[in-house]
């Protein structure tokens, strides 16, 4: 708990966001931290609620309840309120290897389950986490030893993929004494933290700082080493005692649109990866078709990926911006089937939409609308899209189904269309090479959702490759728990 009466005394404070959209947009991180006084008063709002849900880490009705990592939020808040930042950070690290990431980009299911949130604004748990991470970054000597293993085994484990699941698996396996090598197909480490989440949300220097931490703790990273391509998968199994597969769920889900193969229609990840590569490397070749500058841009989809496309297109100087989502507008407050402490399914105006509103004076989102066709110019590049309203009707089984209404559809100018309608699961080539079974959704199968052993002995899986496209905090939890199961398996195999 913080201060027993703190929630009555202090309102919730959002960390200051700079620069504001009106001051000009750029790719520098926009989130600024609480100062110590803010952090303490915000932690003071934690109210000794008795049975906290903020750290529960469970799923109810398909929604997250509390922090999936099980962070000890009330204790962390109490220590922060008392100004014991070193102890608070250490308490955080008991369950969580990388507050660097979640303090910046976690959607904070903990806050959706905060008891104070039933009647008031919840405790600003994520911003307090960010404050503690910044405190630790400013005092590296105090915390460097937390990454070091106490003892070493003579066993070798390969982690495939360096997204949050791979980084967490590597961190815990190393902490448990295993010798860890991370094989990453891309030219930079971090997975979607590097080439998905844009730099203004998560600075790429932060991702590299975490990787440096892991290297200093003894983990080896092999970049540009795609397993199943230049690195033979069976060779890897011969060389290592176990593998942990953390290859994500990158296959884009592309809607079937008449004219949808024209130039200018791109999956969101192609666009976002290009934007980050250009930002990090001035010599990376420019591709005008992947730039939003001076164009009428449509983003199709909802969620983080769509928001990141909106914000990136704004920074590139889009002439106009429209975000289409085929579902109805979410409610402002919780609906009857979405009670506390479930994660709130309510209208969220994220940073990209806020920036668009500030720049263009209107919300870029249009709900219950979809693109049903596109027309191209003489070069085969998209020049306009046909946008139709969508109505939802119950079918014979009572399930709501979308119906496009072409009669009222209108042609609208568009030179860039970014598809952010989700992901269809992991790349199946490596799964086939390793002979791994998949579940009905095409993800790597395990016996239960909390077991990480695949159908092949010595091969474990974690993150989006296991649970489908999800969140950083779930990838971290899966990487942590898969590492522990892998370590236990190796101990049992060695007769310990
Ligand atoms: C644009 C975007 C924005 C997002 N924003 C947020 C957000 O704000 N907050 C949030 O919580 N979540 C967000 N997410 C979701 C989050 O990023 C993912 O859930 C998370 O990164 C999954 O982690 P992972 O480690 O399982 O996979 P990934 O991050 O996808 O990492 C997989 C890694 O494996 C590598 N790899 C794949 N195959 C091979 C191979 N054969 N050999 C070697 N390496 C291989 C890939 O190159 C990649 O580096 C976002 C996702 C996207 C796409
Ligand atoms: S990791 Fe995310 S869910 Fe967990 S306490 Fe931090 S902000 Fe909340």
C-alpha cells in the first residue's frame, strides 16, 4: 500500500508528453518520466485494498486480469511512496527482467484491474515502473550484479529469435547458469521491439542497452543467422542441449480486396520496418512507394500496429490520414459483459490518433467502414479506394456477422494503403523443418497453455509463436516460464 488516505488526496497524474503534436513531430521518444515527487504522490494513491488484482496475472473470459508477470505492484508502490527506490526496483526485478520495455509500451492490464479504478482513475502503475527504470538506468552500478548467474552449468541452450520472449528466455536461462546463444535472423536484435514498435514509442537505444546488459552477463548474440536458412536446424539440435523457439507470429493477415495487389497496398510491418531502417541508417536505400510524404494515406485496422502506422505516416508528412475499422465504435465506459477487473474494452484514443486530431483538427478513425475495392493509375499504383459502410447482423446461430453495403460506397483518393488487420501466426517453414506439431490456429502446439515443451524432445517455445500475436508483457512472461521449464528438464535429464 502507499498512503492510506493518498487516493483521497491526490488525483491521478499522467506523465508529461513532449513534444506535443503542435510543436512538430519527430521520431524521438515522446514519453517523459515522473519526477521523484510525482512518483511518490502517485504511489501514495495505492490504497491498501486488501485483495489486489493488479498483480494477478490470469486470464478471465479471454481478457487479462492483472500483470501477467505477477509484478508485486502494491509492495513496489509502497516502497516508492517511501522514497526507497533501490528496494522498489529490486522488488520489480524479482518478477521482471526488462522494465525498460513495459515502462514505455505496456498497455498496463494491471491498471485495468486496480481496485481504485472501480470508482476513480487507477494508480499510474506503468508510469511508476518507468520512473523506477529510469532511476536504475541512472545508477547502473547498484544493479549490474542482478543480471549475473551465481553458478554455471556445462550445458548449452540456443534461443531462436531475439524479441521480448527470446530476450527473457535468454536472461533467465543465463541466470540459471546455462550457456546461452541467441540466433537472430535480422540484422539488429529485439524482434518487434526493434522493427515493429516505432522509435518515438520505444527508443532503439533502449533496446540495444538491454542487449548490452545481456551480453555483459555472458549471453552471446548471433545476428543475421536465420535458423532453417543459413543456420541448419538439425545442426543446432546436435550442438545444443536444448532449443527455445521465440520466432514470433509475423505472417500478415491480408484482406481479400479487389485491386488489393496494386502498388501502394502494403502490410503494416513492411512499412514500419522500412521506416525504422531508414531512421537508423541514413544509407539505407529510400523507397518512395513506402513513404507517406504528400500522400492520402489509409490505415486499415485497429490496435497498436494501426496506431503506429498513423503516427509514422504523420511524421513522414502525409497529406491526409484515414483509419478504417470494420467493427463498431467501442463504448466510452465498460459494458455489462466487461466488468472490472477485466481489461477494459473501451474507446482508447492513443498517441497516433491524438496527434492526428492535433494536426488535422479531426479524429482519423472511421468505424464500421471498410475498403472493398481499389483503382490504380497507368503505372499500376493505387490512386483511389472504394469505402463501404459495414452493418452487423446475427446469423442463424446468433453470431454477429459483418455485411458491407456497396450501394452507398464512395471512391476516395488514396496513394498509400497500410494493412494492419492482424497476424496469421508463425512462419511455418522452420516448424516443418523441426517437425513440430501446431494447434488449430497454426501456433506451435504444447500440451497446455502453461507448458512450453513442444512435440519434439529438447525443443521449447515461448511468445507469439506459442500464443499467437499478443503483447510484450505476455512474451516476457512466456520467455521467463519457458526458461524455467527448459532448465528443469535439463536438470532432470542430467539426473539432478
Ligand atoms: C507494430 C507493432 C506494435 C506493437 N506495439 C505493442 C505495444 O505497444 N505494446 C505491447 O505490449 N505489444 C505491442 N506489440 C506486440 C508485441 O510487439 C509482440 O507481442 C511481441 O514482440 C512478441 O514477442 P516475441 O518475442 O514472441 O516475437 P517477436 O518480437 O516477433 O520476435 C521474434 C524474433 O524472431 C526472429 N526470427 C524469426 N524467425 C527466425 C529464424 N528462423 N531464425 C532466427 N530468428 C528468427 C525475428 O527476426 C524476430 O526478431 C506490437 C506489435 C506490432 C507488430
Ligand atoms: S509489466 Fe505491464 S501489466 Fe505488469 S505491472 Fe508493469 S505496466 Fe502493469
